[in-house]
C-alpha cells in the first residue's frame, strides 16, 4: 500500500508536504551529485598528476630516459615505448579488478605513466600553444560533459557509431605511422575530435545510469574510479588531437 500525506490547496498558504517518492528522489539526486563529484575529483587529480609528471620528464634528465631526438623529431626510447604501451594493459586489469585498494593504486600508476606520454606535446609544441589548447580543451570538455548530464535525449544509440569511429581512428593512426601523411593526420585529428566529443557526452550520461544501478552498493566507488578513467582518456585524447590541429610547433 502506498503511503500518502494529506494534500492542501496550492494557494492556501501552506507549504506542500513532501511525498515518500519525492524524498527518495531528493536522496537519489544528492547521491548522484556526490557520486559525480567523486568521479570528477579522481579525473582532475589524475590530470594534475599527469601534468606534473610531464613537466618533470620534459625538464630533467628523465627526458633522455624515455625519449630520443633525431633531426629535430622526438621519438620514444625502449623504456619510453614500455611507458606508452603499459597503460593499455592497465586499463584491462583495472576493469577486471574488484579490490578498491588495488584499483586506486593502479589508477595512480596509470595516470603517472600517461604523464610520460603527455611529455611529447611539451617537447614538440610551444608552451603558449600548449596552454592555449589545454584551455580550449577544458572549456569544450566541460560543455560536452554538461550536455551529457543535462540532456533528456538518450545517447545510447550513438554508442555503436562512436565505437566504430574510435576503431577507425586507431587503425588509421597506426597506418599513418608508416605513411607519415600530413593530410591523413589532419583527417584523423578532425574525426578523432568528433568521436571523443561524442564519447565525452555519452560517458557522462552513462555515469548517471551507472549510479542509478549501483548507487549505495559496495561497487559504487569501484565504478566511480572506472568512470574517471573513461573521462580522463576522453580529455587527454581531445587535448592531443586538438594540439595537432591548433598547436604551434617549436
């Protein structure tokens, strides 16, 4: 049997009593905001740590450990390739892990290694263009994420197209390593920006669905860390792709 409080006319000067459903909805909204705040805190802290690592590597002797420079072009050393590829395996490991302590450790190790890869833009582009592009990325990411959170439109239908676009960008990027085509790189960058813009909105909306499914359970924090990984990767990829379009090379 549903419980219902006494109703009063809207204009009789009395505040409307809150229904049980309204109370539950209010608690859910408060929980959702807290959940998303945790996700964005993890993401922002990860970006900060990655930025610190990138600056450290770029301006110390660690630069020679992870990178080589030939004819003015920056390349990876053997250890640099390990640092670049390791995060891929770590993503699969984090998705399969259920221990919060281990997951947190893996997350901080993940963003640290990602910081090594983010050293490349610091070495290849001017400091002013890096700062400008980061600012543009932050504004675009914030707007896209806000759209994903607030829109009433179900973005699930776009997921398959976004995944196919992502696979296409990855395959084309691998091919262009050997072709070194500037035109192909331009197309990859433009398509990549569109794909990761869509993923940012979709992933934000999906975080809301995730919370409604696991909020208050033992896996809530686990899902918030994985959610942060997804948003972190969207931001980093948007930044790197926009750098290739907007950056001024040294």
